[in-house]
C-alpha cells in the first residue's frame, strides 16, 4: 500500500525495532529504532507528527490497548530509566526508576490501564502503577520469597540472565517472561507469584527484545515463542511443548497472534 523507504527524509537511520498502530484508530502509528528516536507517524501523509529523541538505542515501546484516561507510550532504552512519553503533549512527562540495566521490553496490562510491566538486562521484571510516584509495586521473584521484606527488592530476580521477553495473557491475569537463561516463566500478574509451570529449555540467545505471543479465544491457551529459526508452541498452563513451527531460514524475531482469524504471523 505504501512505504517509508530510503528515499524518504523521515526514514529511521538504523534498525527499526518496534512498530505499533495507535490503539484507537489507524490514522497514526508509532515506530522506534536504534537511531535513538521514536516517531509518531501520520498514516495519511507518512510524515512524523512527533519525534521523541533519546540518549540511547530504543529497544521497544508500547502503548496501552485499553487506556482511556491517558495517552502514554512506555519506552525501553539503553538507559535503565523507563521513559513515559505523552502523545497529547508531545513530551516526555515521567521516568520510572528502579532498573539497573538497559530496559529490553515494556508491556501495558490489557486489564488495568495504569499497570505496566518492564523487563531489563539486570535480570529483573518490575510491575508499576504509573499513578504512583513511589516506585514499582513489586519485583518478580523466581523463588517466591517473602513478599513483606522491602530489603528483598535488592535480590529479587525473575531470571538468571537478561530478561528480554514480556507478554500478558489476553485477560491480563498472567504475565509471561523469557530470559537468556533459556527459561520461560508464568506469573500471577496481581501478586507477582511464580506459578512454577515448567516449560523446559526455551532457547534464547537474542540480544534485543524477543516478541512472544499468547493465543486468544483458544482452549487450551497456547504460547508462541521464537526459538532460533523456529517458533515453539507451548500449552500455557501445563508447559507442554505442543509443536515447533519451522520454515524460516534465519532467526525469528517476532510472532503476533491474530484473534479474529485464529492465525499467527511470524517475521524473521
């Protein structure tokens, strides 16, 4: 239909990491890139209506699919601070501080519009209520340690490696994470409890954001995870490996489930 190609003076200078439609209509879409920018595009003119500049590479961004009270885009960059940009004002209005490494994945809850999950190279996943100034609600702990001690914040880790994949289930009740420790974990998103579902080894050597997807409208629910040049399909709640989807010749970076057609789109 149309292309923002190399001939366009608005084109990103380096690899484009994330593209997302504005959730409420297709008149806008948002792209972010290793050229340290995030651009809000007018679909009609294919020109940026807004350009946000950052100090480091932009790994990912996400806009809430359900928010009515805010128009925030969460942005993960090389900086440990999670940036919140407001489309309405065109400015960065807030930062969330707590991570100690680059932020590799950010995801808004599909259930509560103020709840945000972020994953970082510091092995941690934090869940935030962006209305609160006091820091994250909790940090996921793979060992399900004592939740009451604030001191455990310093030691809680979700994985034994970089955490580079995040995905909420369609109802927002569970959160999936993947890390470079070749593990995938399923968490109760309200309490932060590790459900201890064993998916076995989930090979993951990605240096950037890994985009996994969960089925919607299927019973049982499935998880689709890029694993090298294939995509592994797991049963969400039992951890059973159902099948491997093969066909790509190189690394699969992203998979996206389409609930209307019950189909899966992969790109590599």
